[in-house]
C-alpha cells in the first residue's frame, strides 16, 4: 500500500508549528508529508525549510494566504490514486506514537468508515450530538449521527476521496461541509477515533519555544501569536459566507448538484463537475484581504 499523504498547513504561530511538526515526525510510521506555509510573516518558513526527514516530500510557500481550504486542496491535488489522505492542523500535537498505523487499522476494521478524526479531550467533553459506538477487535470509533468531525486532524479513506473530490472551494467551510457531503451523498460514515490522542494547546511561552533559533521577532513588542491573532478571520468568514454552504448542501440533497467538488488546483476535476468560480474566488479574496 502507498504510504498515506499527510498534509500540514502552517500560518504564523511558529512556536506551535515547531512543537507540533516535531511531534508529528516522532512516529516511526511511514507517510509522505507535504508542508505548506500560508504566507507566514514570523519565520515559520525558515524553520520548515530547515527540517530534515526523508518522509518530507514537499514544501511550498504561498505568497498570499487564500484560506485554509485553498491550501489543503493544493496538497490534496498531489494525492496518488489509492492513497489515504490525512490532514493535520498546525495547532495539533499528536501524542499517540504510532498514530498513522492506528488510523489505518481502524479503517481496515470498519469498512463503512470513510472519515475518522482525532480531537482533544476538551472537544469530546463539549460535544453534545448523538454518536454511536462501533467496536471491533479491540478498537472502536464514535460514529456521527448528526453534526461534524472537527477538521483539526482527519484521515480520509481513498475510496471516499474519489467520491468527494476536494473540500468545497465554493463554500470554504471545511469540516462542516465535508461531513455534510459524506452523510448526504455517499455510502460512508464519519466519526471520531479516540485511540489517536491529541492536544490543541494554543500558545507556547517564548522562553520554552523550540523554535527560538529561527525567530527574528522583537518578542517584547510582538510575538508570532500576536501576528496570527491580528489577522485570524475564520469567524468573520463564516458569519459573512456561511449561507454558501447551506445553499450547496441543499442542492446536493435535492439532486441538483453532485457530491463531487472540483478544485482550482486540478484542471481535470474542473472539467468533471459543476464549479461556481465566482463564489470560490470571492472566498479566496476574503482571505487575501484579511489574512495577509
């Protein structure tokens, strides 16, 4: 089997990027890692460029931040046929030593599972939607009935990716929209995999940061976390553009739109299915204006 493709997108917060990339690479499991720097201005790219691990297959720096979906879809466009796809957010610290193997073992045990996600204990404690515990051969996952799996750390079965295509660039709502498409338009299920343990610490003290060697900021005036917080605009994006996701999901439910979503990074996919380029470009422009 082809080793899974692991996608990691960094955007400022160098302290977390360093902490969490080193934890990701600590496993002995095999995978192909593709790292994107989404136009960080805090020396994140210097750290990423200096990383040395034979499993790192690609590093790319975008000159403009066009949003998390634009970046993730770029890495997804690099996926080989039959390859699992794992996305890990830059604020995710993975504790489970053989986490890739744990994901793959779960998929082999549960053929109905298309997307499995790891979330922090705090997220489990807050989650109040109905879930169904599915068990088999010493492992279990929590299958969604409603709601969505937070997109911080997700693994997708290759057969599901073939059906879904990409994260929707027309809505750019990430985890909420992809879980809706799975439940609405595919035979697969989505759920949580507690066996992969993570935390999502949101800040690292500068004196304890593993990336001090690369940091060139005057930290008395501004830290990498200050830079990120000044330009973090996901909540504003959802408030202004959330209606697009409702529109797209309703059209899928009514049979007026396929569940497959193309991407600007894949010309062949654009020829295969409907794509509202105006809506997508509007979403990208929002992040160009607010996230750079």
